[in-house]
C-alpha cells in the first residue's frame, strides 16, 4: 500500500482502486462504483452498515488497528479502506457531447496536482477532464483525497492518444486528442509561457466558444508537438520575476476566467 509505483501500475492493471475514509467510500459508491471488499477496525462498522447493505455479498474484513497498520503499511487515521471496482472509462467523444469547457491534463506527474485540478474543475464549472496517456492516475489515493472526492463528480476519461504520447516526432497518431476536440467543435488553447502567447484577459472566453484548456507537466511544460497542434497559446501574466505558476494554480486561474466570461455568478 505504500509503494506508489507498484500501486500505480497494479491497480490499473487489475481494474481496482483504493478508497479511504467513510466520506470518500460513500461518494465513490454514490457515483456508481462497486466495492470489492472493505477493511476497517471495529469502531467503524456501525457507521458503514448502510453501505454494506447495498452490497451484501461483498466481504468486510475487520481487525485491530495494529493489524490494519501492519497490513497496509500506514496508520489508517480515517479508519477504513475499500478496494473498489475501477469504473469503465467513457469514450472521450461521449464526454465531449454537450460539454463547453474542457480541461486536458498533459502528463501531470504529481497526484496532488491532479487532485487539485479536479477540485478546481468541479468548483469552477469545467464540464469534463481529459487526461493524457501518461498522466498520473486521478483514482490514486492521494489524487482522490486532494480532489475532495470530486474525481467521482467531474466526468473524465483517459485519452488513447495525444500528440506527445511518446511518439517520435512525425509519428503521432493521426486521430489523437487534439483532432477529437476539433471534431467536437472545440478550440484548443494551450496554457503556455511561449513568446507570442496571448494574455489570458485578452482571450475570447465567451460562452459561445467551446474551449479546451491544455495544461502541461510540472517540469518541462507542454510538449512541442502539443504547442504546434493547438489553436492558440495563452499566458497568465505574472509579476515578481516568477517564471511560472504551479500547474494546479494556473488551472484555477484559467477556469475562473472562463467562468466569469460565461456570466456564471
Ligand atoms: C510549472 S509550469 C511548467 C513550466 C515550464 N518551465 C514551461 O516553460 O512551460 C506547468 C504548467 O502550468 C501552466 N502554467 C504555469 N504558469 C503559467 C502561466 N503564467 N501562463 C500560462 N500557463 C501557465 C502551463 O500549462 C505549464 O505547462
């Protein structure tokens, strides 16, 4: 349970994710995720009883806290874990139907940033989130926790292909995520610090325009192929000789600007 790399590959492969704490487990179940098993100490059993009755055949393992700690490798201060069935990922084209504001998370590696971006997306009226093939897992424990469970609320899926998805230059998959967004009528806006990028407050974000905001990885920013494929580069002007914002902070700024331009109060 404490090996991030092992969990990141194993959980996806085996079609499961781990939910921790009553609120998160309840939220996941309310969003349609089915539990495979529960693990907790005795003191939580009563509170969980209504959840157990929804899935009477799912095993509930109950043990002393010290045993739980030795099994999981960490102190379960929120008391309970559930192994949950990973939901089927919808097709991106399905998510884009009816959406007007979309965020694309390109290869974000930090689960904290992924979770924070989902939280902002939920709060600031983003209709769907697309994560690129290499992006960290929104259903990893820390992403779920930092998102405050909004990974179960905001519609999202993982793209099968993206310009940067480790294809050598010139060998990008033809029908990748950018094409998909264009086909669905979206203008694709890269949040980038490139020369010539348009300042955010000068960009037309009126509700008539369907927009997809692409946000890049913490270290290198957006891939060259992405910067070439998008319609517009957008920069959030900064002062104080700071070279960039944290990507989750940048996402909140741009989502808010879109929300304000859409007249949402
Ligand atoms: C920490 S930044 C990466 C910085 C990287 N050195 C670069 O030049 O892009 C991570 C991501 O946050 C977004 N970002 C951060 N600050 C921004 C700003 N002032 N304007 C637009 N996007 C920004 C971009 O999408 C960027 O790829």
